[in-house]
C-alpha cells in the first residue's frame, strides 16, 4: 500500500480495553509521520478517552459507550456522526464485528483492517494479523509498511504541570524508593494471587509501596493495605485519573503489574516495570519492550495459556500459574532492573 504525503482526514477505530488504547498510540504517531498535514480523530469508548485526549497527535474524539448503550439507535447515531465528518481514511486495529460494521457503513473510501477481523472483506486494505507479533507491530502493519526492525515506537503523552503537582503531593517525604503495584485486572486469572507476600518483602527491604488501579480495584487494594501504616504503604486505587496514573509512574522508581494496562503506561514513561504473567503468556504480544522492563511467569504447565484474555476462574481449579510463581523471583527482577537503571544514569 502506497503512503502518500498529502492532507488526509483519518479516523482510527479502537473501542477495546485501556491497554489496547495505549498500544494504538504508536500507530497514530506513525500515521501522523506519514501524513504530516493530516487530522487524526479516534472512535473510542469513554474509559479510554483520556489516553487519546492527551496524545499530541490526536485532533478529536468520537465517543461510543458500547457497553452501556448497545442499541441499534446508538450505533446508527455513531455511524451518522462519522459520515458527517467526511473522513478520507479509516484504520481499524479493533477486529470485532461491530468495528467492521461501523467501517463498512462509514462512507470512507479507504479502509484498513486485519485479515482476521470479523467481516474482513469490508476492508480494501487487509494487513496480516500475526498472533505471535507484538500488538504494536501488528497495528503498524495497517500502514502497509514493513516494521520488522523499527516497530518499537513508544506511546507519547502530553501531561500538564498541575497533574505533576498533584501527584508529587501524594508521594512520601522520605527518601525511600517508591514501588507501585497494580494488583488488579478485568480477568481474575490474570491477577497474581501472592501480592501480599510481595508487599511484605518490599516493606522489609524499606521500599515505599503505592497500590494503583481503577474503581474496580479499590476493594482489592484496601484488603492488601489494611495491615500497613501510611509511612509504609498507601492505596491510590480509584483516586487518580488515567493520566494522573501515568504521571505517578513517571515519579516512581518502578512498577510491578499483572498483564494489564499499567504495564504499558510504565513502558511509555521508561519506568522500570515487572510484567507478571499468570494465565496468559508474552507470546500473545502485549509484553513491555522498554529498556528497563522484565517479564516473570511460571511456565511448563500443560494448561498454560488457557486463553488469550484469561477467565473468571481457573478452568482446572488449581491456579498453579499464579500460586507456583514465587514472590522472590519478582523481587529479584525488580532489584536487578533498579540496579541497571542506576548504572545507566
């Protein structure tokens, strides 16, 4: 597919989870590089709007609350809005039937999507969806360019100074190193079950721990923090916006997280990050690729992986992929990354 250096009006369709939204930013950045004079809008869900609002490459958003309003009238309204804006190009990293239907009805002449998307025939440019490539590399293939050796583009954010001021006011006044932990996930089998032991070991080593997450993680984080004082640990779950969470990670020494959105936030800020895998595996293409990142996983299980997203509970009731991963392995990787970063400064 030829990339022309002319003014375009582009729509990117991404209505998936927050982590997927972050990993769509490199595609948007590449499109802006290919079409410097273009306007790039994004169709997304309310939960992900902050990611795109704070991208210097995004012009405007079309919000589609597909979870609360699944009616045909709502879908029709979105399609009508898209058609009114007269886009010249559409790129859809999201492979759902609904995204393909929107693409088909958009009235946009050029439509790029994946060969494994639902109704892939609606796209007049179809990129190969390789299950074992990184998600960023997969998305960049939608541009028609070979990104085999140069796909590691880092998501960029614009963060206002007032956000940093708020975040810094929440940090401890001591000289302790600050370690953030994101113990939650939409999928229970992606949640590492031994964070209580990790936290205890970190505090014994004189680290200050901050628990982070969204409103759905408040109860989990409160339960993990109940035995510690505010000089050792605080929970900010449900208290920060998405972009405030990014700013917090920029002012922390490291993050330990399940295979979920905070991993990609840390990667974007070059914050050392330990990506903890339970039921999923890095081969699905969502691992961090920053210089101070590491993946930990208990492998060698016949049942692993049990699905690309995880499950509400372990299909075989053992959850060995979580319980057999020793906390000491996580602590060792953390301290190894901290030493590496210190030596690089």
